[in-house]
C-alpha cells in the first residue's frame, strides 16, 4: 500500500486540448486529479492518430519510473491499437492498469474481434465502465467492470426547473451519422405541424453532415426555425441550454453521452432514442423519455406529451438534475480513489 497519492498517467485521445474539439473525459479526469494534488502525466493531445500513438508510447517509456497507475481510456476501432500498445508497455514496466471503457460501439467491436479484445482487457488490474451497458457487454467474455459514471463539474451547469414548456428544442453533438442530426431536423418539421412556433438549436462540430443538415432544413421549409451555432464552448453551451426547454438526443449508437448528462444538469427534460446504453442511463418516464431508434413520429409524440403535461415535465427536470449530480467530481473521485487503493 502506498503512503502517498498514486502517480497517475492518463492515456487516450486528448484532442480537446485544442480549440474547437470536444473536451474528453480523459482530459477532465487528468485536470481534476492534478488540481487535487496528484502527480499526473498525460498523452496525447496530437490530432493525428499515428503521431498520437508514437507520443503515447514515448511518454510511457520516458516516464516509466514516475507512474504507479496507467489510466487507459479504451475505445474500439483503430484506437484499440493504442490500448494494445499502451497496455503492453504498462505491463512491461510493472504499472497498475485501469481500463476505462469508452464508446457505444465497443460491444460490436468485441464481437468482431473477441480474441484481440480479450487479450488486451486481460492486462487490466481493474476495468471501469461509465454505464451498466458496457459492464454487461464485457461480462460474457469473463470480465467484470465497476460502473463509475462520466464526470461533469456540476457547478458549471446552472439549473432551471422546467414545468410549463415551450417547444424550444436543443440538440448538441457532432454532425456525424452516428448521432443522426438529420432526424432532429425531421422531428422539428413534423412537430411544427402541431406547434408552428417550435424551434431548434442544433449545435456541434462538423463531422461531414452539417451541409446536408442545412440543406434538409431548406427542403422541409424549416430553415427559419433552425439555428446552427457551431461548436459550443462552456459559456455558449450553458447559454443555449438555459434558453431551451427540451433536449433531444437522436443518436444511433451510444454509451453514456455526456451531452445528455449536461442537459439533465441544466434541468432540460430529455427525449432520446433508446440505443446502446441509453436505457442504462435514462429510466423512461422517470428522468427522461425514450423512443425507438430513428423513429421521428414517436419522438414527436413524446415531445407533445411533455408540452401538454407540466407535471411530467417538472418530474423529468428535477430527477434529471439528480441523475447529473451522480456525475459530480466529488462523487466520482471517491469511487476512483477506492479503485486505486484496491489495485495498489
């Protein structure tokens, strides 16, 4: 047992260090532990995947005698090469390894590459999943994960209890097919058949679908009711969130989206597609509403139900804030400190 705080090394795509990129959980944890007095090292913030891999390997090798715990943000797809290399190095140098599972695509990836994922995950001294979804996904492969939610700085999100709602919709993610922004625009168009005053703010970094999304607003005749503010920093995020009354999530795949937790923190009732880990995050009718994937009609029905039922809106607003408070730094840190103690 260490008689000091463990020396931590956070590994992952930390590209949110650059303006215009979403801040990742790896960066948030690294910063918070640094502020708490822990010695921390991190890699890598380089935007290029290949340079990032080289930087990560070099960082682990260079600082191998300054690391007690390697906190490895574990993604599927090409990023899994990073986890493989980093965990091999960590094992070589005798580091304790915590793998934090990220991304709703992990179950499909494991099914396609069971031998590889099993080989890599077996190097972990502890596995953490932000939701029960990924914890359940790795169980058939013989692994157990502790569920510790993603962290947000709860004080950064001013809470406004919603009750009597206006049809002011807010969507926030990246313009990518996985997050299905086109559905958000179709939902607005159909909602305006019932509520002509409905509006939509659709915000995020362009990942290839922003132009098509704008074209769709023209085709459906709702361009005057949709605003594209682009990527939102913290100040603009809370400003847009405070001005809205309903948050919609149209994702095709997901784990524990921080954007949904942020919306809950601000008191926005959430209407989301029931994909990936959403049912593990949202309890339908209690702290949000869930609808089938890519089902415009059902999402419109759910939004209309919120607009017509102030008691339901108030319930979702209040219990959504309670959901978000489980992701506060003080709660997450306590759980992570317990993991550090156990593996050391």
